């Protein structure tokens, strides 16, 4: 109970001299070489470099440029209004889910139930609306309440029952799936035309759904940057024990992120119901929103272990996936090849981040 | 007195680690707390910081009785503790770390500029100009992170700051900067409780010093009223009433030899380890003892110097060359707690085959008869005197002493020529301690070369045929059989060179 010495020594070992180079790799650049020894202007322009968020946007630009060239060679025109609108529409639902997922992952958790929450809320909304304009408001309220409730359950199971988030949210997902499979064989309910405008209208080149996504992302960004909850999300994900010893109620933070994550899934469910004109029990899983949202978050440079990253990266990650999709569609590449490339991109991105992190890691 | 503690007692799992300790600290006082490893310093500090609640005794801050159920309560009462392992978020900025959990808000939103201004002000007051409030903590050196911890404490209006071995991770010139910081804290009327082994720091910095030994208060004195030699005697003086097995008949051939060994932590290591001897390695926490063991074992390899029979670059190479390590932290590094005794005992034998021989077994020697089958394991467990010798039990249900015997059995299966023990009896009860000592001596008598690291000086002195003392990653000196504890401590603390 008294011996912290070894880690302290290990840290000292890491500081003054570069550690032993891992076999086959270059010596880790000693990011924390003591600033005091000389140049130490603290912030350290020398180490500034670019963060994962910049990396993802650079990658996005690169993919767009490559896509433009490839499509041009193919005899097409990459950046038409149609493709730009398509990219935005394709990314909106995933983008909204991924923003919520970002909050959960930043806090060191994750949510595997989002796909079923999407299906459930699409049905709740479409059934309550039943084609009537007057049903829209009650339907929105009910859908959001249901998703918030599921998030609350997820959060409480994780924090109170001490069930790992992976299992807790997987369990929730299975429960919702069971209920949906029992009650529905196919699409149900009906969304009035006025509500379908959410999915299809656009202002110039910008679809309303993309604006909704932008709004959700901006709200999450604001939450993370300007509110106490945001600060504590980073703290809990960074090191729950440090947060606890600083007086942060870590359980509440995790519950809050799960409620918000689930509500984002609910919003995505509403958007998809508006597109489909009805609710559907498989709309969430068909889109693969659970794993894909996690992939987009990680692609955006947020650490899967939490505490590092942000909404900006996630938006870039979602856009990158959508642009890739769009390029493949225009080139009419076979769908399996598409998945292979997506898989490679995601793994490569995380490998790049891991490398950058291990170079500058201080503990 | 800002802090007054009376009759503080604390037990863990029935083992009494503090016996009625009294402590008084005045505002603006630097009060050193010294003692050997296991003397109870850390437990006492954790009681002050609200991590542990005392079983007995009272505590007052500014004359008001307090009892803390959570570290945050201690913080609110003005107590801050700075651990060796900092409580900082590397990915967040200095200001965000300082105000973690107490972010200032204006109209419901975090007031970033107020936060950064307050942090900058405190940094300036401490004379820290090498980094600003926006710097990410991961880019700071250990010394700078320590400053962040102090700023955090000051921002909480701490009036008592506990520093646990604050210089353990600092380079030489950084220690001077820490001295200056402590002086500033003293000027502000803050009471500093300074835990350290290093006597020079105690005499440089502290107004008074409290010596703990075996969980009891030995003496509190002004640093002007004691001299270093006396302090060492107070720290270590005790009856050597414990029995240790008789020493061996003299060392045999050299089994392991290092010349000029070094890596990021170690430097200039010259060491011979002979068959049949137990070489004791003494040193303070952080002196590089464990790193030496890990270097010999290839876990954190030497990057410089020569070593025979070979300089292992990996654990597999070391094991294949006949070197084993019984780690300091057996629960994290030595055992798979949820697996059976048998699986643990066979872990090494199943993974690494010794060069030029079938895994287990030279004849005749106790404990080396273990085959990989059921009977072999049972024989092995009897050889290490596991009580009861049930191969099917999960290791986590065993006592500390029995767990250590399983670790030993694990190594027996590959019959190493050299076995390194890092703190072999930590957390082990007295009876099992003696059994482990006997086993170690038995192995040495059978021709094994043994290196033993221990923070318990009586054990180290009683068991070792030779003692080498480490300081700052180097060998500070070698002592003949049966040195005095004072001689070891002087070498370890850098009080004298032989």
C-alpha cells in the first residue's frame, strides 16, 4: 500500500533518456524531454504538431481529391450538386448517432444499443403520428422520452450494477430487439407528409437533415467545451479515479452521457422515420449504426478508452466514410470491395493515431 | 497547531500498521516524516488525506475535530496530498487539471478565462514561468507536473500539503527547484508534511522531523536537535531477534556476470553472481533495485555493457539461459490469480523450453523433480511446502505466503541456474516468511545462484552472503556478510561512501 516507487522510477526512466527503441521501430521521440532544461516555453511549439482532428480532415481532403481524380478518369464528375447532397444525406443519420456515441466513448463508455433504439423510436414516432399532423409533437416527445429512458437504464446498469458498458448495452439491445421482433414483422405506422420534409427538403445545396446533424454536433461541441459536464466527461474518461478524487461524481457523468447518446439515437430514428414515411423494426440494424457509429468516432481520433478526442473529429470521420461511399458508388465498385476498403481505412487510421500517441505519451 | 493527531491506530486485515501515533504540525512548518519502508508513513499520510479512516485516535484541524470519509472531505478541510503517482489528466490542460471538479462557472458556463487567470496567478506566485495554464499536462516534465499538483492544492486553499517522496522522480537540479517551492509554501503559512527517506533533504528543508518505526512513533525532534547518524539509528534500531537459516559454505563458480551494464535507469553495473550464494540488493525505493532485477531478467533489458552467459534482450532469452525472476508484485506480474495452482506452476514450463534439455528436471535436488504431469506438480508443491498441496485450487484463494510458494514452484519446473527474488516476503506472514527463507537457502545450497532484493533490512542482512547497495541507478557499494543496518542505510541514502 505504500510502494509507488516503481512507476515513479519508470517515469523517470521515460523522461531524461529516450526509452529503448521497440524492435523494428524508430526510437520514440521523447515528447516530454524536460522543458525546463532549456527551451521550455511550456506550450512547446516544438511539439505542437497536428492533432487527430486535423489528421482526419486532411485525410478527408485527400480522399476527396483522390475521388475527384478517379471519377474524372472514369469519365464522371465527382463534385456535382447531386453527390454533395447525397453525401450529406447519407451522413446525417449516422452523424447524429456518432455524435452521441462520441459523448459515451469520451467518458470511457460505449453504447451498442443505438441501432435498436433507432428502430424503436422510428416505430414509436410513426405509430403515434399515424399520418396525422397533430400527432407530430406528441410523437417527437414520446420518441425522445423513450430513447432517454433507455439511455438512463444503460447508464444505471453500468454505474450501479457495475456491468461493463459493452455487456450492459448489448443486453439492452437484445431486450429491445426481442420486443420489436415480437411486435412487428415489417414497417408500421405512417408519417405525415409535413414530417417527411425533414428527410427530403433542402435549403439550396444543404439538406435539412444535414442542418439537424450540424445542430446536434454544435450542441455537443458546446457541451464539451463550455459546460462543467463536458469537462467532467473528459475527466472521467481520462482517469475515473483522478476524477473521483477531485470530487467528480463519476457515476452521474456516465449516466448523463448515456442518456444523451441514446437521445441522439432517438433523433436519428426520427430522421429515418421521416425518410421512410413509416417506422421499421430493422431500420437501425440495416444501417449498421451501432458498430459504424463507433467506427466513425474512432476514425475521428477519439480514443476508444475515453478522455481524448471530440465531436469535430467525429464529424470528419462520418464525412470521410460518406465520401468513400460516394466515390465507390460513382465508380460502381462492388459492395464487398467497398467494405474491405472501409475496414482498412479504419484500422489504418487508428494505427496512425496510436503511433502519434505513443510518441508523445507521458505516462 | 494547524494539525493535531492523537493516538492514531490502523490495522489492515488484522495486521496493525499504526500504533497510537501522535503528530503536531504548525502553520508554516515543514515537518518531515521519516522511517523505513513499512514503518507506516504512507498509511499515516493517507489517514490525514482522508483515504483511510483511522481505527482509533483523533484528528483536529485548527482545533476542530475532523473525521474524513472521503478524500474530497479532507480537501475541503484544507488538506491536499501529492502522491508520487500524480493525479493528473495528461490529455487536459494545466488549468483544467487544477480546477477539475471545481470549474468556475458564469451564467451556467465554464468560465475558462477566469480559470486560466487564476492558474496563471498561482503559477506566477510560485515563480513558475516555464509553462502556462493552457499547456497540456502530457507535455510537462515530472517536475512541472509536480508544480501543477501544488498549484491545484493551493487553488483548493489547502493549508496542509502532504508530499509523498516528492524527490523520488526528480533529477538533481529539479530537486533545487522543489526546495524553492517548499520555501514559498512555508512563506504562505502552509504546513508541509514531507515524507522522505533522504536524510539530506530532511535536514535541508524540515523544521522538525518525526521518526516512525514499525508503525509506532519513535521521536519527534527539531532538525537542529538531532544529527543524521542519530536519525538513522532511530529509524532502524531494533532487535534482530528473528531467526534466519545458516549461511552457505562459500560461493562456487560465477553464474552470472555483468560489466558496465546500463539502460535508461541503470548505469555502470558491475556484478558477479555465484552458484551457492545469496546476494542481497539493498537500496531505497526508486534506487533502481527492481530495474536491476528486470534488466538481468530481460524484461527491461540492459542496453549497454556486457553480460555472461548472455545479455538477454527478452524474457524468453533470459529464461532459456536459466534466469528466473520472482517478481515484487506477485499478483500483477507473478500469478494468474483466477487459474489453478497447477496451471500457474506450469506456466513457465509450458511456454519456454530450456535450451539443451527437456523442460523439468535435474536429479536429486528438491523441487526440481517436477514433471509437467499431475504427479510432477504434486511433488513440486510438496517440495515448496505448499499447505495444503492442492493443485486444483484457484491461486487467488491462497494466502500471500502460499502464493509466493506457487511462484517459486513455477520457476522450479525449468530449473534455473539463477533466481532473482524481488521482495520475496512482502505481504507474507511470519511463519510463511521463515519457510520461504528456508527454501531460498536450500536452493542456494543446491547450487543455485540467488539474488534477493528486499526493503526489509533485517531480512536482507540475515539472509545474504553479500550485500550490494544501490543508489540512483548505480551500485553505491558492497558490504561483507552481516553488515549493520546503519551501514546499509548510509550507503543507500548517500550519507557516506565506503
